[in-house]
């Protein structure tokens, strides 16, 4: 990806209209469904891997690349319904526009008690600890082992493009408390119909879209920094932007698609645990 394409990709996340894709009221029906079903199931299964002591004390959560906060805010609501105690939840993103949107989302969709548990900060993946330290007034050493549960959705691939994926994995391993779990969900490079790639086929001037890693590439950095891999697989056929009709059709087809072509599913999933 050249400098022009890189700038175009990241500038999209700095524009006000981008918030429409990443906030509850205007996001697609697909993401709402996934947050209530596929993603919810993955998160709850991952949280079940936490030591009982952590769950009793209250879970400390971090979502890096949180966008408009929809995923983290929804997860807080889910955990409240499941009577799973949360001590605090932190969302970070490099885009001030999206962080502002996330703060508004929290006020709009969370009860006051839950609002007091969630915080959103501008922080880049490549300087996550430095940025969090500066934003919160917390010493960098105090962020070691600071989180029990870390999630990242549709964001890790950008680190692979920038060759910073091992550095990110090392950072996340440092932020995770012993026994903590990290869930990463991102695009599957074997899925043939991502909209950006389809559009690119019909462009006169082709764009080099952000690099999409393989499942092995998503998994390798976490192994390299000593985290235990609990799950590494493909899943999910429903696009985030799916309409209600598309969502219903694909949901009906998903069992057959999983049976005959699971490795071509839309998403890659990696779940790791800190020993």
C-alpha cells in the first residue's frame, strides 16, 4: 500500500460521517445481530476461561481499536444481564472522532451505573501503553497486568500491514493479567467477496486495500510472545452491514456453509490466554 492509499484508509476513520458505520443507531442490522449472537457466544466462552478469582473480583476489560464503542458498550450490557461483574471497561482508538462518538454512545445506551465503569481514550496501537498512561495519568508500570479481558475487532490487520503485529502482541501480553484472555476477530483473507475487493475489480485505477492476513499470520505473533492459543479458526458469514433480509438468508445458509466451506467464512478468530 502506497502513502496515498494508506492516508486514504486512515483518513476515513477521522471523518465525521464514519461514525455512522460504527454507532448503534446507524450501523447495519448485521452487526447488531452478531453482537447478540455469534460475537456474544465467543465472548462468553472466552470469559469462562478466566480464573474464578478474577470473576469474583470484577473483570477489567480493554477493547483496542474500539471505533464508536458499540462492541464494548453492548458487551457491558450483555455481562450485566448475565450477572457477570465488571470492575472497569476501557476503549481505545486512534480516531478522536470515533472516541467522541463512543462517549456519546455510552451516555445514550448505558445506565448511569454502567457509564461509571466505562472510559474511552485516544490511543494508537503502536503506542498503546504510552498513550493510555498519558491519557489516564497512570504510570506505565502500573499498566502491567492491568486487564483480565482484551478484545480487538477488525483492527489487527492494520498492524500486519505496518509490520507491527509482534510489537502489538507483546504489548497486549504485558497488559494482560496472569490468566487473562484476549479475543481477536478480523477479516479472513480466504473469503472471496469482501465489498472493497469486489468494487476494486471494476475500478479503472485499482486501489491496494489494507493487507488481510491469513489465520496462521493472525495467530503467530501471539504464540511468539508466549501466549497460549485457545482457539484459532474461521467463522461467521454475516456482514456487519447486512440488511435484515440478507442477515436472515445468510443465517439460514450458515450451517451448510460451515459444513462445506468453513475455511472460507468471513471472519478469522484467535483467542489466547496468558499463562
